[in-house]
């Protein structure tokens, strides 16, 4: 890894009005990450820790300290200037990115979306993947693998509302790709779903997978699928029974995607209710299409109980139902 040399800098108090808060050259941090103590500190003591700025034409780019500047600029705080270290205008963007990584990794572990934004920006700057691995991955605590460059670059394709939920759920990198390909309206639906039901990462992944598969199968946007199945029904607060709403939603998606399978499973479930078994018998039916089977459990204490149970379970009625359950129809 090439050593990072911080350029000769100047310290100044810079007017907030001179700082370009819209410039996103170094905006890699998660926008949803809040820091209430920072607001309290700035209200009480102003900005104590200098930010790092880079002059660009008549304004300054923010390299480090974006949240401090935005907090200081909030209405009602009444701070006009912030302390800043000014780096030369000729300092390369790639070196400034390495500086951003070095400073931010000392306080916390960077999230996958943050790492993704860094990688995407480096690729846009035509930095070779091999150089990203050698010079930037150590600063992000990543294993040296060029395959990770491509995987991280794809994360930014996940819609922003879902990025936050996935990051907060500690979604592993390999699963972010499952959430690429959603249109704006389907993202709006999923945002309501995450806010209302707080599904597990696995459940959310299943819903998105079903939506995208149906979208490809029927050649329509995912939002059309969600709208036609009325998936937003039951998501309006207050939600009384979140697990039941989630179960109903997933059932509608499965029925749309596998109508014949759902029909067969319902038929077999209805059949299983006709079994005439000894009192206290526990029955569970595995509807697997590869290895369908029936588990019948009961408590036997005497040989007489065993004989009576065997006779009842093996009745003509039960035999016919079980044969139908185990058939392919």
C-alpha cells in the first residue's frame, strides 16, 4: 500500500456560506446515521474539532466533517464560521479519499453502503481494481480480492430506502445483489413494509425475490405485481398482528408465482383433515414435492393400545387418504 502523505495545510475559520454542502465528491457516509451528542455539543460549544476542506473555485469542498458542518448550519444554532484545515486545491481526489477512510475508520466500522460508495467513486475515477484492493481495501478492513470490488460496486444500485434497512440488519455483502432491480413504486411499498412489519432479513429477501421473479416471468415492473396483489393492504398503522399480515402477503406472492403448486398443496391439506386417528395423535405432513411424507406420533403404554392404534391407523379410509397424499396428484 502506498503511504498516505497529508499535504501542508492551513488553519482558518471559514464562513459556512463559503462551503459547498451540495458537493458530494466525498459524501461517502450514511446519511441516516444520527449523532444527538454532536448536536448537543455544537449547541453548547460550537464546532471544536476542525473540519478538512479543499478550495474549488470560489467555494470549499468538504473532505471530512460533513455532519459537523450540516449540524452547525441548522436553523436556530446561529454559527457562521467553522474551524478548518485547508488542503491545496491540487491534492488528488484519490489521496483525499484515502484520508477520509483513515479518519472515519478510527471511530467505528464502516458500513457496507459506505464502502460501496468509496469503491464506486474510485472506479468512476478510473482507478484499477488491483489498485483499489492494494491501496484502499486495507483501510476498509476488507480481504484482498478483486471479486469484492465488483460486488461492492453493485451495492449502490440498491434503492436508498432499502440500503438503510439492510445496513441496520447487518446484511452480508453477498445478499445485497438480491435487492437490485426494483422500480420506484415497489421500493415505496417495501419501505412501508419494513416500517410497519419490521421483517427479518430472510423474510424481506424472500418477498423481494418473489417480486423480481414474478416481474421477470410476467414481463411487468415489480410494482405492478405488488399493486395487482394488493400487497399494501394491512400495512397502514396501527398493525395489530404483524406476523399474520406478513404470512398473508407471502402466501399471495407464492400463489401468484406457483398457482398449480399452491392448488395441489391446498388439496392435500384438505385431504389430511379426513384422517381418522386415535385420540392424542399428533400428525404433521411434509408437503415437499421431492420427498412427501406424513409423521404420525402417539404415546403407547400397553400392547393393547398399540394394537388398537395400528388397526385404526391402517383402516381402509386412512389408507386411501394416505395414498392420495403421497401421490403426485
